[in-house]
């Protein structure tokens, strides 16, 4: 039996089958490349669903983790550690003035933001939270409820009361949904799982105004868009607004599990001691890794690279669109790009994988490419060569 078959057999016997998996066992990664158990090499254009945004095993992140591992692995949050304050300061300096809570995942970051919104509205009896159709906010019970997609709700009812869904980019729909019970509006500015749908600037600015006027919390989920993916540290910065609460995860830890939300100072008092906690949140190792991510982003001029490589990749994808009528649209910001097809994307993703390129398909027909933020021109050329070959084979 091959090594791969061996691993899969054990896995299938003992691991809960909640994921649809490719029959490939990845053993190691370096930069934008990964190797499977049979020695096959892949160019990863969807590294860790946005987690491995500096590529796999970035040496600075690995070094920071190794140094910290020998000092202390874990200390509970009823003591201070030397890292959390430093990391929170870094996040706030890059985002907006406020306070940070640390958890371990995107769902946990959003869960905390939702709890904050409830506490914020509670004195005036406000509890309703408005989210968008086609959004995605996580897999905990509150975050599937916040997620505006039926398929994630199915079989888990009754869901948490007080959530309303409105069409994305539709201001009048949103205005109609607001009542005197509304406490928060939560959205992604580029919907990732929903199909790389980009919010219009006038829409986002109008939401900001409504939230100010009606004292509603504006929560922006930057779990996927955060940490340079769109060419700024956070995508809200391209819209000329500041949210009241921002949630982060994925790329923040450079490959280690972290989630965080940042809340503006004026709302920080709504979660006083005892109202929220996470045993592993802000662990020394994860914080050390995250600080290394910030250092690499600054010293490696990563945002400049996202701008330059994002333009180059978009240009190449638009060239493919001109060649292949099965591509209906190419959209996105920076290195978060979606290719809308006139058909199911899975066969294309599978053929790419077969030829050594990892991309993703979401919402049925949207190919999603989110290469590492330190990707280079040669790697993009290689990906485009494979994609062109696959589109040629799968086109009409
Ligand atoms: C926008 C957004 N929010 C939240 C999440 C949930 O993050 P996690 O899987 O870390 O809980 C995701 C995951 O894909 C996401 O894309």
C-alpha cells in the first residue's frame, strides 16, 4: 500500500467525516510550494484558505515559534504575558485606536464581536443584528446564524434569534431592515466564500453614516481580507471608513491558530471582566508568530508586492478571459481574486490539482485564487500556464 493510502485508511477510520477531502496527503511546504507524501510538488494558489499568507513555513515565523517554544508554551489569561500587549498594540497601530481580544479562530473572533454587539444594545433593549446574504462568518452556532446562507443553517435549528439577512450591496434593503431594535450591522467588504463579491464604496460609506446616526455598531469581518490580502493591512482602509469592530484570524498567525477582534475605545467597556474569555486565546507562541508576521510585512514590503503582483495577476486573468468564453468575469481586490465561470468550477479545480496547481472553487462556479502575499512573477506565470492548459481542455 502507498504511504498515501495508509494515511487515508487510518484517517477515515478515526476522524469525523465533516470535510470533503482530496485523496492527497501533504507532508511539507516551503514558500508557495507544497509536497505530497508521494513526492509530487504543487504550487499553492490558495494557501491554507488565506492562512499561509506569507507562504508555508516562513523562516521568520518558524524562528519566532522555535524561540518561544523553549521558554513557555502556555499561561492562562489570569496572568499577563509579554506578548499580548505588544501584539495588540501592533494591530491597533495598523488598524484604529481601540482594544483587542484574542481567541483562536475566525468563528471565535466573530462570536466575540456578536456578544459585544448584544451587550452594547442590551441597556436599550436592542438585540437585532443585520448581516448579508451570501456572507460567511464561521461554523459556531452564532456564526452560522450570522452567515446569510441557508446551506450552513440546514439541520441546526432553531438558530439564535435576532438575526436578519439583507441583500449585499443593496442600501434600501438594508435601510428597510433597520428597526429600533437593531444593535449591529456585520459584513465582509469582500465576500470570500460567497463568491468574491466586492462591496461598493458608496454602499460601505452609507453604512458607516447610518451606523453613526443611529448608534448601531458597524462590524467588519476581515478574517479573510485582513493582513495585506487586498494591498492594505485591512480592506476597510481602501473604503475610507473605520468600522467600530473588526474581526481577524487566518493570516494573522502566519500559520498558527489565532483569532482576534478589535473594538474602538468608546465601545470597549461593554465587555468588562468576566463577560468573555478563551483559555488558549493569545498564547505566547501564537502571539510571537503573529509579531513575526507583522515584522515580515514591514521589512519585506509585502503590501507593495500585493499591489504589484495583484495587478499582474489580474492582467493575466483578464487575458485568459479574452481567450476563453467560459470565463464570465474576473473580480476582486489585490491578491483576492475570483474568476466567474459559466459552469461548475470543480472539474477545473480538479484538473489544476492534477497538474500541480492548487486553487479553490466557491459558490459553485467561482474559481478563487488567493496566492501568498509574497508570491513572485515567475510563480504567477507558472500558475497561469497551468490554468491556461486546463481551460483549453475544459472549454467548449
Ligand atoms: C470571512 C470569514 N469569516 C469567518 C470565517 C471563519 O473562520 P474560522 O474557520 O477560522 O473559524 C471564515 C473562514 O473561512 C471567513 O472566510
